[in-house]
C-alpha cells in the first residue's frame, strides 16, 4: 500500500509539472495560484502520507497563498 501511495504522489508531481506548461497565457496571479496549488498538493500528500484529504487540503491552501502573492513589489 505504501508503494502505491508513493507512486501516486510521484505521478501527481509529474502531472502538475507538465500542466504548468499551460500557464503561458495566464496572468501572473493565475500562474501563482496554479503553482501554489500544485506545490500545496504535493506537500499535503507528503505530510499526510498520501491521504486524499491532505492532498486536497494542501492544494486549497497552496492555491490561496499563491493567489495572494504580490509579484509587483517595489
């Protein structure tokens, strides 16, 4: 069972990485949201041992944080 969780986490990371190529036409805020959700999902999966709730929670929290990042700081 642990091998399946590890494989699923790895597959999720690969899918997130490949899907970031679709960010070319997005605004900076949209890109930050997508990246934050991807990183949060992977982090949530790792921290909770691959649980679905941890992955979804991490994605939600990461997306919110990514959305609030200000890329135009001066």
